[in-house]
């Protein structure tokens, strides 16, 4: 048996996005767990726009992966051999596995840069499909929850706007807005097909194609009374357009800024920030990891909303570890909708169905 791994082949230049040419698929020996370690078989690998920064020379805040190293990424795995007294064969684990089929590692907390870091953790009460660990009950939903509920404080009757609404975080955020009683949910996405998907899936009341002209005017037409909550994954001109349509007391939650994150030099900030003053509104950024102590509380609420029929799966699954670079590329080309994951191996039948 061998362990197939995707290595970083070269750094991604600032004016490019990651593609197959930046990675190399190799075969390595099967890892063997040592005392205190578990051997994990990767089942699923997730994707995130942040992974682009992992393989750039300019990476500062994010993880840095050098050429020749296994590409970093989060995923879901099954314990197939255990040399750790607290973990058993068959346990489902989630965490930083890397782009590889197998990995031997210790699940115990480690001290890194002065902080305790848990590279992988056991998934309590897992359900099939295990894509829920990365999507509907996982980190993407966690981000959507913090933005839409904790910071956005969405209330019954609110008018809500979500950028990158057809993405992994955005598609869940739209549903959370509905679960919280929003009277109108409007999503921003790229292309007619994605906009139609948002409405046909019942995620949004209306969808705006940012590729069309006059984004600001489209927001005004979709939300003539202004927006109460805006979850921003994009930044740049999209954020500036949204700031022109704040209702009094609006809440803006900053989840990401993919449209400007890789631009050098940094572009100027939003022109219409003064509406935060005129409309007595607030804008707040967040990192979801600051809320880790409340993960159990959030997950319980998400599962309850799913049981109540207020949430649905929006997974976009690519089959085979060979497709992992393609999955990451799709986040930058707009080729995916919903929660984009790679299935490396089948879900174990021992895991109960959702």
C-alpha cells in the first residue's frame, strides 16, 4: 500500500490563482503510527480560499507551505489503527490532515506559538454524509453562524444581503437568515446560473449578478428600504456598494475580502464608510476560531434547525484525491456552488445516516 500525496510544486504568483501546475501528486510509503498516535484514512478534504495564501511567498497570517511539502488542508478521516488509549479504530476525526490519503499523527493538543493547538479532534455523533462535518454542521456553517447570528444579530423582519452567496459560507448564511426570521434575503453571486440556483434552491428571495453593470443600483432595486444585515465575504467594490444601502442600525459582518486580499499594493478602503455614522450602524470583522469555546452550542442549534426543516445540504462533491487542486481552483473561477469538498474514500457504513 502507498500513500498518495499532493505536494506544493511551486509558489503561486500574486497575479495567479492555484491550479494543477502548482502541485505534484506523488506516492509515498504508508505511514506507521507511533506510541500516542493514530493512523487516519482520509475520507474527505475541504477547500477554502485561504489555501491560496498557504502557497504564496507573501503568506504572513496564514499557514505557509513551501515547495516540496505536503499541501495543508482540513478534512475528515477514520481511525484505522490506534496507538493512543483514548481513540479507537472507527472513530471519525476532523482537522488538519493535509492533501494525502493517510496520515499518522497525535490527536493530543500541541503548543504552537505559545497557544494550545489541536490538529485533529474526534467528531461526536457523526452522521452520513460526512460532508456535514465540513459543511452544514462544520466550520463553514460556524462562520456563517457567527456572521449572521452573533455579529449580524438577524431579527424577524430584517432585510439581509449576503455576498458570495453561492459559496460554502454564503449558501448556509442565507438559510440562517431565514431561520432567524428575515423577511427578505438577497444574495450576490457571479453569473446567471448561480443566481438562478440561489432562487431555485429557496436560499434567497432574489439574487444579484455582480458581473452585470451597476451593482450598487441592483442592490437598491432589490432592497429599496435598505439592508439591516450584510455578511461580506468579498470586500472591495462590493462592500462599498452595500454600504450605500444601510438601513438605520444596520450590522455589517466582515467574513473575508477575497476580491482584494491578494492585490499588492493594497487598494484604498471603502469610500462610503461614512454611512456607518449617518445610519448609526456598525461594521465588525471576525475570525471564527475566536468562538471555538462555543462550538458545541452552535452545532446543537444548527442540528435542531436541520431537524425542523430550516436547513438543507448544499454540497458540491468532486470524486477522487486527483481532483483536489481542481476543487481549490473552482473557488477562484466560480465553477462551484455550495460547499465544495473532495471525496477521497467512501463514508463508513457504521456511521448512521442523517
